[in-house]
C-alpha cells in the first residue's frame, strides 16, 4: 500500500491504542478490518511507522473516530495505574483496558465541557494521611461530609448528586461484566468515577460510589487495587454512607438471640431510609460493636441462606441513581449555546456513535451540511490542540 | 499485638478474595492459600525490623511466631474451641520453648501454670473472610482462658440532630455558561422542554 501523508503532525500511537482498547479489538482484528497486517498495526502502536491518510481514515472508521483524532497530543495514553479497580488482579486485562479507555475518553469529553461551560469545581478533600487506622478513615469520611455541608448523622438521598456537586464527573457504562462494579481516577483536571451500568442494584451503586469516593479522598497518587486500599475504601464508604452518629442512633438493637422476621423488617426499613443494603447495615453494626461476632455470623448465614448476598429483594432496592451532570450539560449546551451533540462529537474528533456510547446521549443524524460546526464548539476544539 | 492480628486478617481476606469455586477452588485450596499468605505477611513483618519483639521460625510448612520469646501458633476457627491439631502443635511449641507470660494491652496476667500455651485464633465468616482475631490461652485438654478479641478502637460520637430527621436532599450540580448567571436545574430543564 502506498504511504502518503498530507499532514506534518505526528500520528499518535497512544491514541491508536486508546481507540483500539475502547473498541475492544485485538491488533489482529483491527488489522483485518483495515486490510493491513497485524505487524503493521504493531509498528503503528510502537511508533515505528506512520500510516498514510488512507489507512488513518480506515483506522478511524474501524474505531469510531475521525482521522484527526490520531493527530492530537500524546497525553491521553491509558495509564491504567491511574485508575482504581477493585478486583484488579482477577479482572481480565482486556476488560481493564476497555474500561480504562472508556474512562479516558469520558475524561476528554468532560475536559471539553469544562472549556465551554462552568461546571462545579473539583472540591474533593484529599486526606491521604487518613489511610491508616479505621478511626482515621472514619474521621476522614466525617470531614468530607462536614466540608460538603452534609452533617454527620443523616442519610443521603442521592449520592451521585453529592459527588457531582463536589465536581466529580460520574458516568455509567454498559458492558462492565460481572467483575467490575465501578472504577475511578483522581488525576487530570477533575476526578472521574465510572459505574458499571450492568449492575442494577440501587443499594450496591450507592456503596460503589462511596467506595470510589474513598479512593479519591484517601489514595491520590497511590497504587490501588491492593487488599489494603480496597478495605480502606470500604471502611470509608461505610462511614460516609452510614455515619456512626446517625447509625448508632437508628440501628435497632436485637432483643433476642435469634433474629425474628419482624426484626429483619426493621433492618429493611433502615435500608429504605439509608439506601444501603441490609448486608452492609449488619456489617456496619458489627464494626461499630452494636452486635457481636456471633450475632453477625448468624445474620450473615441467614443473608446467605436467603440468597441476599447476591442481591436483596428487588422491591427493597432504592431507585438506581443515574449521573446527571454530563447529560444536563448537553441540554444546556444546546439550549444556551446552540451546540448540538453532533458538534461536540466533531470537536472531539469522534464519530457520533462513539459519543453516544461515551456520554449516553443520542446524536441525531445531521440534516444540514456536514461542514457546519458551532463556533463555540470549534473554538473549544481549537484550544484543546 | 494488633499488628499481628491485622496482618493475619489481611492475608486471609486476600485469599478469600481470590476464592473461585467455578474454577475449582474448594475449602482446601482456600485454606492452603490463606495459610501461606498469613505466614508470608507475618514473616515480612518480622523481617521489617520494626518489631524487635517478633521472631519467626519457618521451615517449609512449619511456622511459629515468637513474641518476646513466647511461642504463638495461629489457626482459623473459633477461639473457644481450638481443634486437636492446633492444641497438639501449640503444646509442642510450649514444651519446646518453655512457657512465659505475655502482656496484653494494659492488663497483666499472672504467671501461668505449666501446660497452658498461647494461640491466635482467626474467626471467619462463610466466605472465609476474617470476622475477628483473638489471642487466647489453651491447654492440651482444649480448655481456654484469657480470650482477648483484637478490636480496632472506634469511638462513638454523640448524636447531633433530632430523631428521624429527613435525609439530605441536594439540588443537582450547578452548571452555568461563562458570562451568564448560574443555571438552576429546574430553570434549565424547563428551558430545555420549551426548546
């Protein structure tokens, strides 16, 4: 194949890796789609060769981006270590790459939105020194609640909003599989939390959001995914969602050795109010020594016997929270600045289908001329280069 | 002593996290992995030099902790009912090393009569994750005494608001266009519908 290039800007190998990871294609699969050899894709990804315009266009078509996408800066490589994954060691590498790529692209979208709109500033307190004893983590969670005006003893009705108001960009993506609940990144211009939209339990989502917040508060710049950091994030989540001052006040003390049906009903009532699973509530009660190890063990056995450790009854689950900030930003862009979703895709050099996957917004088919781009979108796009 | 409990707990939880029955794991493989990881973490702790009172003897699967020279065997199970294998190995160690007393927290324990030895029990839940770690003394007959649960101290702070107050209900995040006033969620949503 002839290799002619009409641009002097270098082809970004990291952007190719990013787009290929997002598309979940192996080098061989991508090579087949664009009719080149796998070896050639390898050369492109290690920077030994540059593609012709024709091949760059074919790569873009195969990966859901415009050819210009590959010419941009090289600062968007995957850097998987920046993302906090639970079960990192047991999650397939391909899944981690695909999800990380999704997170990176979502971060690019948020960067763009940051340039055309005023989003809440990143206001996540960083309390790295708290990642020590359980008491320190409890205090860190309380500091966080106090800093955001949430008090120390009340349930949160919407934790997604809580995070978004603190400047955390939250998104939910399908296809996360069984292994991954959520993952997050605290580097970049703002913190990002990505939820697995395949997991439909509302109480689990609440806890996942708080768990990722724990990483953002406690583990900035640290490698996560270890058992210690995951346990710390769990302690933080528990303390943030079920703060001890409120929990101690409301947790019903069991009066009998064997918990009765009516006692379990009280726990499910507590779940309704605190939007957290009964399993998490009983664990919290044990951690705060409101029940002893034997009582907790019996409760755990019962939860297991009922199959509630895999999922508690759907009619007791809180509504599944959905991210709001980015979808609302699209509404405001169009209403106030006449910037349509299609313009955003163009500014980012993504195909519309890619924007739909990343942002969860529909990108209507363009009826007018294809080269008409909003001025605001174009200016923001220019500033990014 | 809390540091021993913490390391043992982390080791066991890390093994439990990897437990995958669908790939052929069973309680035996979980137990083997948990044992090896616990030995490893405790050995690393002893080698760190931060705990001069802690010594380890390890030969293949044989493993014993020494706290200020006093042998301490660990096992998974109830603190009240150590099994016969644990009792035998604990007694063997005690006879080998001679029994000494151990200080726990601020309490002083009187010198024990012969035949009693120290154990660390790791009590677990159904998934094999740590529920509680205990230090205890046992004898060859399976009797136990001085059972100390290791608890990470948590203070319970006072209540600061009225009973059953409503939960915190926040407005959506504020978004504005540079140069314009902040758009409230309701205003924006209405505007979007109008458009």
